[in-house]
């Protein structure tokens, strides 16, 4: 059986988990946090998630894991059969990561430490988010799914990217970022109602107290130096 390593508070862990559940693939979970020797032993960059395959290969980086499970287990497809349509799906995933998730992630340390991000940082984040808004408005269809009629990996990827955008980007900037992309908010609400998304969210909430304890301890240790 495959093993998914990481922790449920991580949106990247959750998007891989959602894909595995959607494809109805058997896997077990191994709770592991950053900065641990156990993680460094299986993750080249010390990041989660990691997927250990049936033959013992450890794969890192969420998009690489998603590609692996699609290529290895194609029966329940998460990418279109047409190469051009697959390219559109991957464009949406990449734009969501580069121009939505990563800029919003810059605000996480300020949010978790209860401090306000400098205006210079906020301005930089807004600028990158604006680029993402423009690009996603051009690519996303929401008819009913992100890339059109077929539910794809872009739906899973964008949904879990949006958890970071909503929790940190929108809240820290006082800006409803999702509302800037036509059709995104109603699609996002629909995604949240799926049985898989609700299971993943329940697991995330269950993990949050322990995760926040570790974050608080790290902040306190850093402040003590």
C-alpha cells in the first residue's frame, strides 16, 4: 500500500490526499512534520507531502506526485485525454501556485505571530495576486468545472490553493481575492460540499491544534534567540 507522509494542516498534503481519495486508491497516512530527521530521510528538500510508492520510491513535490498517480493509475482520469486540454489544466495549476498560493504564503508568518505585514510586503503580494487574477479569469471556465465539463486536477489544485488565499491573502489584505475571478466563489463553495473535501477538512481541523502547538513553539524558540 502507498504511504502519504505529511500533516493534514498542509494544503499541499490535502490536495494530494484529495486526488488519491478521488481515484479510490488505497493508501495509509504517516503523520510527519517539517524540520524532523524522519522527513529529511525521505524528502530531498525537507518538504511535505511525500508519497512512498508500492515499490518504495519516495516522491516529493505535489504536482509531481499528482502526475505520477495519474500516469500510474489512469482508470479514474483527472486529466483530459486531449493534449491541448491537458496543457490548459496544467497552466491553471501552475498559475494558481505561482500567482495565488505563493504570494499569499508570504503573509503566513505575520498572521501566525499576530503581527501586521509591512505595507511594502502587502503591496508586493497584491501585485502578484493581481497578475494571478488576470490570468485565471482568462483560463478558468467554471462550466461547471474549472477547465470546462470535466472534473480535473485543476479543480483539486485550485481548491486547496484557495484555502491559503482565503485564510491569509484575503484576510491580511482585507481583500476578497476569490471574488475577483468570475465564477470562482460559487465553484469553490460547491467544491467544499463534496464528501471528499469534507473528509479532508475534518482531518485538517483535527490536526490544527497539534500543528499550532508546534508553530507556537518554533516562534517562541526563534524569539528567544
